[in-house]
C-alpha cells in the first residue's frame, strides 16, 4: 500500500468510495452521495488551507485493477479561531478492503501531517456508536472516547449516536502554542 497526497485525478475513485458509505453505511450522516464536482470542491478547500487529504493505493487484487483503496483528510475542527489548534479527521475505505489496516495507515499518516501543520489535538467524530471498525481503529492509535451524542441523527429509519474521540498530538495541551 502506498499513501500519498490526493490529486484531482483521484476524484472518481474518492467519489465512488464515499458514495458507497453514504448509501450503505452509518459512518457518515449524509444521505445523498455528493457529485464529483462537490467532492472536488471539498478536496480543494482542504488542500488550499494547507491541510492534508491523503489517498491509499493498493496492490492489484485478483480480478481487479490496482487503484485507490481509501482516503482520509483532516480539517480544522470548527472554524472559530479558538479551534485553530484542533483538527478533525475523516477516513473512508473501499468496502472490499475494510479491516485490512488501510484506515489505520491513513489516520496514522494524518496524525503526522496534522502535527507538522501545528495542530495539537485530533478529534474523530464517528457516526453510529455501533461503528466498531472506526472506533477500534481510533482506539488502536491512542484516541480516547470523549463523549457520545445520543440519538443525534436519523438514517435508514433509525436513531444514530455520534461518538467523539480525541487524541493529543505533538505537545498536546502541555503548553500554549506561540
């Protein structure tokens, strides 16, 4: 697996991976898959601010062409200035390679890039308290549960929680950044 910065040529695969999660999963609360043009705008917004949007490329799988097997990015947690040292990550993996370490490798790379960008905290805002894959991935990288918003949204005809997880990066909260 190779991890690299996303480029515009990756958008068809990124859009397809995310569309699958929108239509079949509860990790995102979006209910209509965004278009490739919408995803291009999201990619541009993240990269124009100097934040990382990474993709993982896989080896050729039997019966499939090699290609993107996942993506992840971080952005500032909220846009108010007080949050300028707090990042939020998002990670999505192609369905046929879930549970194979792709998401963990992507989030680990994001942690490094976020620290290099001056962030001190990384948050994961995980849709669905039954999303054991994402919760486990974040736990394995040192994230801790920070709270649960019970019944925060409705998707597929049922109430869904939102799980907040948090990890300090770099100096974390040991001091105030200059």
